[in-house]
C-alpha cells in the first residue's frame, strides 16, 4: 500500500479537508466526523487502493483500512491538519454532539485506541509466559521469570498513567498534571493503604481502593481537571497561574478521587463484575452464545468499543476475563467461514482475496477483510460464522474458560486461555467454532460469482442506458469544442426524436439545473453522468423545459427526469444534440461498448469503465 496515495484518496472521497470536523483511528478504521456526510463519495473511497469498505455508525463516517491504519493516519497528517501520530484527538468545538451513547463510544474509542496495541502486545507476552509456566518450560522462582513477568505485567498495572495521557489529549487538559494525578493514585505508600481500616483525610473518613489497572477514576478526574483548568486560567493572574493551577488541581483532584470517585467507581466496577460473574456462573451458555454470536455484528457498527471497558472492569476486580473466551470463538468462526470460501470457490479473484483474509483472521484476529470483502457480500458465510460463534462461545463458557491477560482474540493469542477453565471444553469449543462455519460454507455453499461478474463488481464498471429516443452519434459531432474533444468527459451524443428524458440508471440527482437544460446524476458505484440537452440552451432560461426532479432526489432507471419541447427549441435556433458524458474521469476515464445509430430510451448506451480496468488493460 502507498500510504500517501491512500490517505489522499480517502481525504478527497470524504469531501476534502474542509468537510472534516475531526479524525481519529482505532485498530482498523479511520473514524471521521464530517460536516456534511452527503458530500462523501462512498464508491470513490472504496475504489481507493487499501480501503476495505466504508461504514457509518455511532455518528462517525468510518473508513475500514485494516492493519495499516496507523500508517495511513500518519500520512493523513502530512497532507492535512488531521492525522499524524495516532494520539487521542480532542473533539472539535464545532463537532456535532450526537446522543449520549454516540458520545460515549467516541470517547472510549479515542482514549483507548492509542494504548490498545501496547496493551494487546504485552498481554500476548503475558499469555505466552503463562503457557510456558503451565507446560513446565519456565520456573517461576527464576530471575528470568521475574523480569519477563514484570515487563509483561507493568503496562496493565500502570494503565492509569497511559490513560491519563490519552484522556488529557481528548479532554484538552494539561497532560503532565494528569500524569501527576495518576502517579499519586499508584504511589507505593498509597497502594499499601488498600484495605487498611480507619483512614481519614483532614478528618474525612474514606476507604482506600486499588487503582492498579483501573479505568474509570482517571478518566473522570481528567475530565473534571479540564474544566477546572479553564476556570483557574481565567481567574488567576498570569504571573502565577502556570504553576499555581497544577498545584491547586492536584491538591483537590487526588483527595477527591480517594474520598469520592474511587470508592464509587469501585462499587460500580464490582457490580458490573458481579453481574458478569452471575451470568457466566448461572447461565454461562447464554453469555457465551451472545458474545460469540454478536461480537462481529458489534464490530461492523463500531459498537464493540462500548464493551472494552467491561473487560478491564472484570480484570481489575477478579484478575480474569470471562468475556474474552467467546470473543475468540467469534473471531475464529469468521476466519473459518472465509477459509471455506477459499476452498469452495472456483472464482480465481475471490480465492485470491480469501487467502490473505483467512490468514489475517486466524493469526492476527483482524477480520475486517474477511467480513467486508467476502463474508458479508456473500451473506451465507457471514451467517455461518455467527452460528459457529454462538455454538463455540456457549461451549467454552460452559467450561468456565477465561483469560488472565488483556489480548486481542486471535490464533496467536490462544495461550491466554490455556490452563484457565476446562481445557476439554475449550478444545470442543474451538472445534465447533472452526469446523461448523467451515463445513457449512463448503457443503451448503453460497452463490459463487462467475469470473466476469466478479471482475465487473470489483472494477465497478457502470452500465449507462439511453436517456432518450433518438440517434447516437460520436461526441466529435457536437459543435461545442469542450464536449467534442472530450475535455468535459468521455461519452456519446444523442440527436433526440422525442421530448422526454429518462434516468439512465438508479441514481442520485446531484445537479438539477433550474433552467432544465442539464441534469447531473451519480450512480451508487460512483460514476457521475451529465446529460446536457442541446447546445447553449441555458440561454433559454428554462423556456420550453419542464423539470420533473430536484437535486438530492433518488431515481430509478427509466424514471422521467425532464420534458422539453424539441420543435420549439429548434425553432429558436438551438441545436438539440445532447451530450451524455461521464464527468469524473479520475474514477471512470473511459467508456466501453458505445451504441451507434437509432436507439430507444432504456437501451444500452455505453459502459462507464472504471480506472482499474483501464490500468489492467494497459
């Protein structure tokens, strides 16, 4: 992937930098908040090399890129004021707020994304270390174990320090003041007070809870810090506010956490953990089936970020994560389904897509290429993957399988589950999650696209039907040089024999000129076509034209767009020859199979040929 070209193509597709309010990224997606989503061209974005698909959810316009999203995000920073290091981005002041749920999802995504890969990487190391101990390859009494355990455990233990930085960037608070607060929460002598009786602060009794691996307290206090700093900076003299503000903030914020926020968040975390524990103790099959079946659906809509804090709450309270085991089944089930496509399909193009998608899903746990590129478009494999996730998730949860580290579920991360719960049930669950969708995809099958259909689908070639009754002639016969030499776009011209203009494909009307002399249409795949009735007919100021549609309207192929009086227009001295051209040559630089001679509306006029087809031909 050429990250610069991908970034440039995506930025252009979303309507340019001027249409972007904010941009962050998660593990696989660029998450835009746009000023006007109607200006974004989904088909053009999907055609950008490296883009898997586009999704709209949670108030965001999400461009799915895959594993290379940090590099694309960094490249975006070189061509715009957005992107760059991948750090948590604060919401712009003019960003639409949306509902509370959407705001929560945005906040969690922005705060957790910068720390997630480090959290997952050290968690994977912890899983390998645990497996080494389980199989007797490592002795816990050795200094080697102590060192490896420290470097795999440190990040999650001191997680509030990392979250303090990303939360400060999101809430526009002073980062090092946030670090000072987080450092106080994890200070050794403070940690030693956990569980101690009769604690007071200036006579105010409080209970010291553990802030190791905690999430809620630091996010809440940094949010409050951001508001307090604005107030203090406005009130304090400029000579002292730089150092007095952090002093006051720390002096108030840390005790506030100890006395109020920490104990309340501990109760909330305890309730959530107890609820998860109750479900997985009394109805484990149900909890596992729901997580295994719906996880990938949550991923599609970007809602899985709302569940990430639950993993951390459970780990903080119990040192284990029951929710993660069925998510492993969901991920591996979709990977198995696309593996079934790889085996069954006779379509070379589809097989070439399925191979890397299978490896990405099984090894790295990144399923977006499999889901968006293959399973969802084919429908059945995605459904079979959900079935495998439901069955596998229910089985492993019945076996009480859990993880003792925060990992991204994948084949490589399976050691996180070893030795935790019933290993026989884990084996059966893994078999079910992998074998069921694979077998259903191979045996029951799916509609395998023929080679030509796949090429057309991948290239996004668009069939344009004739919008008029008349005679097709080359553009070179048009008296206007801009049309005749193709400067405005490739296509053909029609000499009309009737006064009705019809839609040449299912489209959005992007331009319906008040004068009625021209109409611009956009196909769902991105092709833009201009139909210009007559030459210089704009000078008629709408006389002899009766427009039947308006800009923004959705139309179907064959819908009446315009009526005109051809005889009256000709009598007024205007040439009725009507160019029909493709106006976005960057995506559709050529036309194929153009008709010639007499034609009726609804007959095939030409194909708008996508750029990848032209390049392939060269």
